[in-house]
């Protein structure tokens, strides 16, 4: 919501209700899918993964979820800072904040989709 408010008020072309709603819904979906990723299945008998192919490797959905959450949260933090401190940042900074948020939310959505498809 804060990213939508900052970006929407900074660019006149993006100051409409559809853009603000799309950003808020996208953030909510990304937050839900990225935070609530199901873990890989574990074997109850020996406490090891059922598929040994990924042992010792990075779990892609967890990595995407972590990096995506960091990007989205950092972008929201930067927006709140700009709004509270009443700064007027350069449009390049606003673009970087928006891109960081969009990439973070996309990473969260992809992580949630991958984790749910492998079940």
C-alpha cells in the first residue's frame, strides 16, 4: 500500500484507482504465497528427504521467498521513510523502489507457485 501510494502520487500517469488496487492486490497475493511456502517432504522413518536428489542443495522456493520478501519489505520501508520524512526523491529513486517491489513480489509469487506444484 505504501509503495502504491508513493509511486501513484509521484507519477501522474499512475495516479488512478486501478493502478493502486493492482499494486495492493499483487502485494497481498505475493505476501501470502511467498510467506506460506510448503516445505519439501521429509521421510518420517529416518528424518531425511524422500528424494535424495536435492540433499545439500539450496531449496529454490525458499531462496526466492527470502529474497523476494527482503526486496518487498525494503521497498516498503523506503516508501514509509520518504512519506514520513516528507522528502521529494528523484524520479529515478522512485523507479528503483517500484522495480524492487515488483521484482520482490514476483519472486514471492513464483516461490509460492513452485512450492505448491511440487507437493
